[in-house]
């Protein structure tokens, strides 16, 4: 069991965007769409999102693993076959 000092701190959309190397607007859109793990901290119309970097890292690792195992690189859309 983790004590309070060992808990991971939540980060803002700006910090999550820096971690993911995209814009904060993209991070918020992905959160709304449920494509990345996020935690809404308000009940109002405008949601304020917070993120755990460990959850984002796990999700990105899973996405990369699934993407690599599903289709060979030579057959992925946008890839040019070697001659």
C-alpha cells in the first residue's frame, strides 16, 4: 500500500502535452474522446482534466505494441514497399 508521499501527482493538460509532444488542445480533445486516460475534476459544463504520466506512458506503450503486432510495416498504410 502506498502512502501519501509515494503517490504520483496529477499533471495539467499542458504538462501532459509536453510529455506526449503535442498541443494541450489535442490532449484535451483526446481526453474528451476517451482515447487517453484522463480524470475530470469538475462536474460543470467545462471539464478540467488532470492526467497521470504513468497512465499516459502505459497507454502509449500499449498502442505501440498493438500497432506493431497487427500489421507488418511493409503493409501499413502510407508505407512504401522496398524494391
